[in-house]
C-alpha cells in the first residue's frame, strides 16, 4: 500500500480555509502552516488585551479540517461572531474559547493541540512562528507602516504606493515543526489570499523561505482572482509571480493555477471597482519555468459578511471543489 502524499498549505484567512476544506476529502496527508501576523478586528483584542498571538486564521483552518464526525453545532460555535455587547461585539466564540484554553493549558501551542482534538481535525495545523512579531511594510515613497491591519487597510496616502519591502519586528523565529513539514512535503500550495499579509508574510519569518526553496516538493501558487488596493494595485498575474520570487528566489514556483472562463457578475465587479480592485490580468504566456494551469475556478457563491464583522472581506472566492481537483491532479 502506497503512502499518502503529503500536501502542505501555506497561507491564512479564507484562502487557506477554501483549499483545506475540499482537500480533506481526499486520501492525502494534510498540513496547514498559518500566518501569525494578523492584528485587526478580533485579533487586535486577542493580542492587546490577552497578550496572545492571533488565532483567527488558525481557528478557520480547524473548522475547515474538522471531520464530519465532529458535532456540527460545535463547528458553528467556532465561527460564531457576537453582534452585540460592549467590548465583545465583533469577537468570535472560537477566539475567546482558545484564549481561555490557553490559560487552562498554560501555553497557546498546547491549546491549539487540544482544540484540534476536540474538533477531530484531519491533518495538522502549525503556526509559522510563535514569536510575538508584527509586520512592517516599506513603500516606494519611503514610508514605513507597522502592523498587519494597517498594511491590509492602508491610509489614502500609502494605499496608492507599492510595497517594496516586508519584514517582521522583532525578527520572528520559525516554528521547527512547520519547517519539518515543508521539508517532507510532496506538494506545497501557496495562496490564495492577500499577497503580502496572508502569503508573503510567512516567507519573512526567518528560515522559512530558504527551507521552502530547498524543498523537493512541487510548489503551486493559486493566483488571486482580484487585485487589492493597498497591496497589489494594478498587479497583473506576472507581477504576483515576480513578487513571490523576490522573497523565495527565481524559479521557486513550479505551477501557477489561473482562473479561466470563471465568470464574475458585472454587479460584483462594479462593487470591487468602488474599492479600486480589478480582475487580475492573465499575462503569463512567457513566464519562464512556471507551468500555467488554467481552469474555471470561481465559486458561484457571493460572500456577504455579517454586520458584526468590521473588516473588509472578499466578495468572490475560489470554488473549493474545483480547486482541490486541480491540486490533487498535480500530486498523483
């Protein structure tokens, strides 16, 4: 009997959730390596008032990888967001639960392990770091911004400028278990998600980029559907690849999954335009060393966030089932 192929998903937010929720249905060994730089919304409270590392992205991955045997009500609880109450509105039950469990268990690492056991998570979830670090972005106008939230939703002054450098302050030390998973992987999935604050932020954690570059695994990048004002203004598909190679090294990406013929309603594109966001242009014809796989990957569902959620969210997302089928075809 052949061993299960090892797939590692690196990222955060809804992008990692999308990939993991469908891949768990296949007979593969899954590991999620998750960004720990979030500093907005519920995570701001977790960091500032509880003195803990952000848990939202980890919580989403837990729900994505929870087995069908785990109680549906429990999974709903972990995504429940309070919509009223002084100081609690906007917080999620899952984040508060994990904060309490950290106090009980004595460490956030142990709390993550115990929560995974409770949800009967199929796979492993590793924070990319346990260092209490923040992102710092330097823009082409010389300005520097501290904090993931302010990079993700920048001021008018900085939003129109390109990010030329991303780093962590203080320097983040990598989680050794995350590095081991990258070394042992057969296939590594990067994205989808905000280019700097969900994807590249993992590669500025000391040692991660080098280990990923040297891994024998096939590296697959899932191209974002839309650009994002403040991060990828005017970026084409090749701009995304070039920026990834800036941090990982030229030739680090083996395969790029690009949406083709997946239609987005004009009314939704109009709403994106109001946020200065546009479809990512496919200009990957001459991208050396990168295999381009084009498929219809857009979900027909349009996401509408609850009123209690104060952060900006993607309206259109990749279809989990379509995406997983393509990824699985690349590992077997």
